[in-house]
C-alpha cells in the first residue's frame, strides 16, 4: 500500500510540472508584449523594441532574493562573450525586485560584473503580462521576435540546454 504522504508529494509534483508545461506552451510562438521596463540609468524602455531585429534574444527574469537566479546569471555570464561572438545573441536580465530594492539590484549587478543588459520591472508588469509565477524564468526569442521557448526554474547545466536552443535557432 502506498502511503498518503507519498501520494500527496506525487500529485504536488505532477501539478507543478503541469503548470510549468502549460506556462511554457502558452508562450511559445507569441511576441514579447510592448511594456515599459527601466534600464539601470533609470530610463524607460519598451521591452518589445529590443527584440525582432535579426538577433536571437534571451530574456531572463530574476530577483536579488532568488539564489538559483543569481547562480544562473553567474553561469550564463561566464559563457556570454562566447555566445555573443558565435551566435550574435543578446541576453537581457529583468529584475522583478520592487522599487524599494532597486539599490540592491544595482549593488548585485555591479558586484557580479555581468556583461549583459539588466532591466528593472519593479511593478512586475512584464511578469504579469507573461503570466508566470516566479523567477527564474527565461524566454528564448528568435530573430523575428517570436517567443520560441520558455523555461521555469534553474538547475546547474540549464545554460548548456539554453545554448543548444540558441545554436539551433542561429543555424536556421
């Protein structure tokens, strides 16, 4: 006989997987919405204007309180120069920290030495428009500006899977 705790754990895991899959399927093939985010200088930028210009773009959502987020961004940062050279990819990290934590974002970015673009979504407008629950969450956007892949969560090595998808899109 299977224990009740096992059943609860199994169904909870099944639910989380199905939610992640549904979120992923809901985004694929869509365009990034036209929503203003803020760059690190405090200027408003329509995120939709940063894609669909003939380059592959990865948009990654993160927060200063999210340990897996920072680990992912550090690992991507180590590969980013090579990705830019080989695949002409642009990586945009969007912080969903609220406006009270903007200083923490700047400190984290400055201390990490990330070479990619960092944007702020303090009201989580973009996050809500894309309908995902929590970071880390990544979108891979093709040269035409279509969202072709989404990924929720992070485990070591996910950056290599991301690179495979980027390589596939670059070679199309």
